[in-house]
C-alpha cells in the first residue's frame, strides 16, 4: 500500500513552495511592468496635452520674437510639479525662451528626477494659420510614477511573501494532520484500542515472520492461544466497561509474565495469542502456559468488586506441529478447544489425534444439519416419581440421535456441536414441538397425563423468538401449559441476568414451570434465586451418587432441600441408583426422584409400557425403604 507520507513528504513540500514562489514573482513582475506601461502612457498623454496648451499660448510671443513674454508663459509651468524643463525654439531652431525647475525643499526632492530613464521629452510644433513658427520641447519627470511603482512592487512582494508564509504554515499544518491521521490509521490497523496489544492483523504478520526466521536460522516457535473462561459472565453482570478493565488487567499480567521479545496479541473478544521465539521445546512452552494460567487466575479488583476469571490455553509448536501459519493456528486452536473440553483453567499441547476429532466434529456438524430432515432424531423419556405416593409424576425429555452409519451418537458429543454451530435453535424448537405433541397425546389418553421437562440451552434463551416458539408448541399441540417444565442451568441464568429475568417472566406468564438443573454446581446468588420465577430445584447427581455415606454430600443435599422448602420450591434428585439413596432422600423431604434405579431413558413406546406398570415397579422398590431413616 502506498503510504500517504510518500505522497506528501518534506522534499516535495519544499519544491512545491519554491515553484509557487517563482510563479508569484513572475506574476508580480509582469503585473508591475504592465502597471508601469499603463501609467507611463497616461503620463505621456498628459504631458502632450500640456505641451499643446502651452504651444497655443506662446504663438504670439514667438511670432513677434518676444523673449520676455515667452519666458513668462514658460514660468507658468512651475505649477506642474512633474515638468522639470521647457524650451522654445524659433523656426531656425534657435532658443527663444527656456525654463528649468529650481529651488524647493531638498529633502522632498525626487531621487528619480535626475535619472535619465526617469525623464520623458515631448515636442510640440508651434503653428499659426498653417505656418510653422517654431517648436516647444517639454521635459517631464516620471519620478512620481516610479515611486508609485516601487510602492506597488513592494506591497505586491510583501503580499507574495505573506502568501508564501501562510501557504507554508497551512501545508505544514496539513502535513502534520495527515501524518497524525496516518499514524492513527497504522495504530488502528495493528493494535487493539482496548488493551494496546497487537491485534489480529499484526498477529498474522508476526507469526509469519517468526516462522520464516525460524526456517532460516533454526529453532522452535511456540504459539499459545489463550481464551478466558466465563468472561461473558463478568461482561453481562458488571457491564462492558468492567469487561474492558478486566481485559486490560489480563493484558498487563501477560506483559509482566513474559520475556521482553515475546509477542502478545489480542485476537478479539476474550481471546489472546502469545508468540514465543527461541523456545527450547514443548515442555518449556507448557511451563510458560501454566505460569500464564496461574497468573490470570489470581483475583482482580474491578469496579470495587473482586472478580475471578480463569483461562484455557492451546499450545502449538513450529515446525513440529505444522508447516504453514494457517495450519499452526488451526492446530493450536484445536488444542485450546481440547483444554476447554478438559474442564477449562488448563492448557493442552496439540496432538495429531486432535485433527481426527476435529474432522469428525466437522463431519458431525454436516450430518447434524440433515438429521432432522431425515428423521434420525428421537425423543427418549426418563420418569420422575413421587416415591411416597408410589406414582409417576413426570418425565425428562432426552434427545437421541440414531445415525444410519455411526449408530447411536452420544448427546455428549453432538449437543456441544449443535450449540457451537447454533443448530441447537432449530433442534430445540423441534424437540419442543415433538415433546409437547407427545405429552398432549398422553394427556388425552392417560386421564390427565404427566408433566414433561425439557432442557433449554443458553442460545435458545437468548433467541428473541424463544417465547413465541414455546407458545406455538403449546397452542399447536393443545398441551396444558402447566404440564410443561423447562430446565435451565445456573450458569445460563447468570449470563445476562436482567434479560433472562424478563424472558423467564414471559414464560411463567404462559403457565410454564421452570426448574434449575444441576443445582449446586454453579455459582448462582441466593438473591438472584429469589428474584427468578423458579418452581423447582434439581439436585445434581454429583451430590446424590455418594449418599448417604459422604457427610459433605449429605450436608449439601439437606441444605438444598431446606432452601427449596423456604422458597416454596419443589425438589428433584437426579441420578438415583440405590435403595439407600431413595431412603435418605425420601426421609430428607425430597419431593421427586429420578434415576436408573427406576428406569433408564426410554423411547415413547417402551416408556408407556413402563408407565403402565409403574405402580408395581415402585411397590417392589418400596420394600427396603421401610427401614429406619438414615437421617435419624
């Protein structure tokens, strides 16, 4: 790209000013010459008129050779300051009378009067009735004209000089403004305005340069891609200014933790990149990544609040892991994704098998787009039971994908792909329509039916059409709204609290029930929990699996049930697999139970079969529950 500085540089500026100055001087000279010619011509004409008048007046004196009379007439020329001499010659050319200006103030004398080129001579014949009597010669001075021309030329020159000076100032000012604008454009093209780190454009240049230098001189380059975990939560709860302040603090910590020559870039959002040249090996790069993750995890004070954020880091090595910049970035990004999948707040070095997983994920996304059209998706139902009453009260709706080539694909594999590709929105809408239609059919056939619970993703909640989708599913199916329960995670609720609160209120206005799934594993505030129109808390399976032997799980479970009772909420325990867990939860006051002890998720047909025999199933399980309470 041709830079503006190359177009308007100091040398062309000086040449331009010199050219303008020469042009102005030439124009001024020509203007002065024209002014001289015009004034001189006018003066000659005026002098000729005076000569003609004097010639007419001296006709008689010349005819009679009266020297005294002729001299007196010439003396009248003293009134004309521009005439400095006059002489009357008779017919033979002999002087009859003469006049020469003398006297006056010497200080007021015109310096141009004595100059030869300042004098003008006019000859006027003296004629009477056709006969030539003699000649009148007048000598005038152009001194006044020359003085006026000098003043005009000086004034013009001064104006030209002032114009050059003003032009110089304006051009210099314009040059500085252009240079400042160019520097600003260069800054915006290469630096992130929030953190003052290199941006993605500069990152692409630096990584390519580092790899090329390593090709020539040997060694290793390590690329670290760092993504902040849960940054969106900070941005949504504390505001964008707080988010920017957090990004600036993270950038400062990265600077303090790295060597002077290491390159740090912000690629956008909450993603950073670090380029490490002259790195010994992958182990050193892993140590650097671990140190950065540790530094980032330390608490921050933002808007007078203590904020915690962690980071996931992918590591790629050149030349070990890629031979081009595109592949190195892609492989490092795969490693970062793997670090996030591994639980976040950690780093992962790229491995070749990650490309296989990435290719499978891309393949999976393409096939997922066609799954609904080809009717490869199927709904499964897992019962929720009221163990005290010995009856089924509801079912959680679970999505299963039976692929014709790969068979059953785990939800743990395809749900993240659906969310990342935003296919979860049309898939979620399909689940709502299908599940509501099935529940409405059961409501008509099974004397009131049961309620169904459907998991909702964060993308669905952020979709402005979500309430409309739910309302249409209820209207189309004819399902009683109270029979539909939507399950949301704590993390989802805390992302964009005010907008989520408004959305939840609209859903409750439809009559839909709302539950918090996996309660206890997130970081919801009790104050916000009180504000949300929640109807149910689902105790996460991680607290249920070791009941009743683990004292901490016992304490947490009892606390959740007590909290729910205080807020007049129902409780559901997930992952119930043993009679001992049933006994503990029932005696603790948990309202509903769900788990493989009662039934695994089943397709609609088999679920109905289980439902029809549910009382017998629950009756058999209730036998050991007559034992003494674990809670005591």
